[in-house]
C-alpha cells in the first residue's frame, strides 16, 4: 500500500470514529448548562495527535466539527465548536512534543479547557455581554474533569493501538 | 520532559482555582440585572449592571439627538438629554425590570432584563401600568 | 513545510467531499425556516399613540407583526387628538361629521361606558384636560371661572352617534384617550387570532392584553406597577384577559406643594384625589377594561366596589394611598402582592 493512501485511510477512519462518537453523545441529554458535556470525540483527536501526527489530528478535528455541525443541525454551535477546536488544537501542537506516553491525559485536560475558553470567546463576541464570563469557572471545572476522563481513555487507546499501527500502517 | 507529578500539580491547581471561583461567584447573590438599550426597537447596547463596580457614563446619539447614560453598580439612568420633554431624565434610576426608561422623541428604550443565570422569583412577563 | 501542505490537502479533500452534502442540508434548513417555530416568540416594538408598544407573538405568518404595526398606525391616524389630520381632530373642529367604522365603534363603546358608569368616565372632558395642560405638557392651574365655564359644557349625553354620523354638543370636544389603546389591543388580538396564533402578549404603553396562555400552557404573569416606586405591587396570573391599570402617577405636576394628576373628575374638572392611587381592571374586552379603569379611579374605593358588585364582566385590583390592597373575588387566588406591597393588608371584595 502506498504510504500517502494509507495515511488518508487512517485519517478517514479516525474521522468516522470521531463522528460516530459525537453523534452518540448528542443522544445524552444535556444537563442544562450550554457547553458542559463529556466531549467524548476528544478521545479520537488526542489519540490521532499521538498516533498519526498533530496535523492529521487537526484535519480530523476540522472534518468532525463541520460534519458534526451539519448532523446536529445547529449551525450556530458550529462556530462555537470551530473556535473551541482551533484553540484546543493550537495548545496540542507544543504539548505533543513535551508529553511522554504516560502523560497523554494532560493533553486532553488542557485541550478541553482551551476548547471551553474558545467557546466563551465566541459567545462574548456574539452577545457582547460580559455576563457570559460568569460561565467560565463552571465550564473550566467541567472541562478539566471531562478532559481527564477522555484523556485517560485516549491514553489507553494509544498504548493499545500503537503496536497494531506499527505492524499494519506506518513507520 | 516534565514529570507526571508536576503535571498533576499544575492541573490540580487549575482545577482548584476554577472550583474556588465557582464557589465565590455562584454563592454570591445571582447577577440578575442586565440593562438592554434599544433604539427604534432594535437592541443597540447591553450592560450587565451586576458586573459594574465603578460608575461610568456614555452618550448615545443619532440625528434625533443625544442621551447621556450613567451606569452605577446595579442601576442605570439617563442623566442628560437634549430631547424636548426630558421625561427620560426625570424617570431617574432604573434597577429592576418593572418599567423601562423611555425617551419617545429619540425612540430610545432602556429595559432591564434578567439574564439566564438569575434565580429567585419568576420574573413577570410584563407590567400593567 | 511538507506537513503543512499535507494538512491543507487533507482538509481540502475532506471538505470537498462534504460540501455537496452541506449545501443540501443547509438548503433544507432554509426551507424549514419559512414556517416559524411555534415555540419561539417574535417581538416588535412600535412607537405610536405617544407611547411604546411591545408586541409578542408565538407562531403565525411571517408578515403578522408588520400587519400589526400597520393596524396600529391606521388606528392612531383615526383616534389621535394631537394629530390635526385625524378624524377626531376634524370632528372636534367642525362639531359634526361622518367618521370611519373604527372611530364609530370606539365612540359607541366609550359612550356605553360613560352611560354605565353614570358619567364617571366622560369623553367630553377633553377641553378641561387641555386647560390644565395635561395634553401638551404646559401644566398650569386654570382659574375657577375658566373651569366652571369649561365644565358646564362637559356632558357625554350631548354627543349623538347615529350610524357613522357624530354630532357634538355646543363647544364640546371629545378625546378617546381613555379607550383608544384598549380598542387597539382588542383589534390586535383578533388579528393574531384570525392568523391562527393561540399565544400572544401585547403591552400598549402599560395596557396589557393577553391571548391564550403561554405556549407551554402556563399562565401569563402580569405585574401591576407600584404607583409609589419603581418596582411592582404584585403579580396577576392570567390568560385570555386584558389587564389595564389607571393611576395618576403616569402624568402629573406639582405646584405649591400639591400634586395634580391627569385624571379629572368630570363633574368638577379638578384632578381626582380620593385616596386611590392605582386601579387595575382585568376582563375579556380591552376597550371596556380601559374605560372602566379610568371611571373606577374617579369613583373612589367604595363606589368602585359597589359598581363591581353590580357587574359581571370584569375584576379589579385597587391600591390606596394608605397602603391597602382591595381585590375583587375573581382575582383572590391569582393575584399575589409583591415588593413593598407584599405585607400590605388585602381586602377581598365579594358579592353580597
């Protein structure tokens, strides 16, 4: 198999997984505070960042957000996710270099926190109401806790998948 | 490489800060007062009065004239205007959602609308006066 | 550099595949948008009849609120006493003439309230109101001689209405201010009803009128303004009712330490000062509630209670200057005093 095609296949696979998880999570009822959620699709992004590479992870994230926005039908939510996703990915870039395999969960925690900050920034720009900042602490707490959970899941996934990947795909 | 222990400490501190600010923010009386300013029925400006600590002023003007608006913690008023009746200035301070400040000549309305985070008594839908 | 290129390439390819689907779905959304979500309120603010009007409707066709605004403008043009081109201004100048259907209808209803309340509401009090400066804001106290000559001409019985033809008595002028907003509210709600709307709220410069309940089936919470402060005196839970308040606190002036409010006793031509500071009338017809709130305010506490006992078509809330609340039987359960009035003594007026 050609190297480029293999990589593209891998990205597509991860995108599909991320979308599936995202759509399933849509079924979980919201607890009432916008922005507070598990963010299970984050598992895929973090896993991809470590297994394939940060650029691929970014592409997967972008496709997941755009497609997810279309599937959920909430176009407004798309902008929030895009801002959150961009910030999340920007923080992943340097982290990818300094984190060891046992510290993958850290990337997820900081990524989730960055994601929530991005969302708040968009809300601030859209509503021009400083009161939005009132939600920041609760979003940070929920982001850190959810990020910890998805991060640990991602760490398991990376450790289990790495041998398989080495054998069948790249490197 | 940074030790895992260090990461735990950093993230723990972050979580603790967020938790503490949650406690401080949400145990205070809920911020309930956002003043929205409308011109010709269209929102032009919004001020969260519960976040105001220092009084400040601004002027809203268009071809019909100008209204000078003063904001203080928890309340808002039109303190000067060049409209003929100056009813908006006489209306004085507005601090609850009961009755808006209206400047008919300038088509300006200042209304206090409870924000989503407000708790307590359900707010009436409208006021008969 | 190569990784950057790869990133863009992958993203581009991904998005290219997605684009057709996206367009299709967005187009679908746009088509859905033509039918407004019945749960989402649409609002409009209209500056008319010297006040601010807030309209809130749930559902109904796209053009409904602009139709409503057009209706308000049409009625304003007919009723306004300040617009010299209005039908009423024309009538006041010439003393007789034909008026449109709306004006005739409002006049008929207003004269009905005048009769029913024994002239406590009198639409011909306008020249006296003008002498006090309440219409233009140039407040002054008229002399006794001026007052008595003006008051002698105040008598709603000398206004005759046959079909659409109105004739005023000698030197008379009429003002529909006491009923115009109530009538406008009635017309707005029937416009909404005919458009299939089952849930709407209008606040015409303080005159509240509700259509149905809120979309979730709960009652509208209509506050009654606190005549002494900036908050509210209580909250009335209601549906399908007009809730209309009269109080002298809206327009008044102070001279030599006395406060003169804009509601005049038609018999004396002097501002009412009988201990009532706010009268709220709740009923099905806005135009009736509007006229009655003024008349009951003029009557005072006891006469108002007697009048209510002789009627079937409305309920009321009275607030007095010594801090008491009087509520007619029908609102006993649904009116809750609030704010500084929460601890006020409440008397329920009952049928004997």
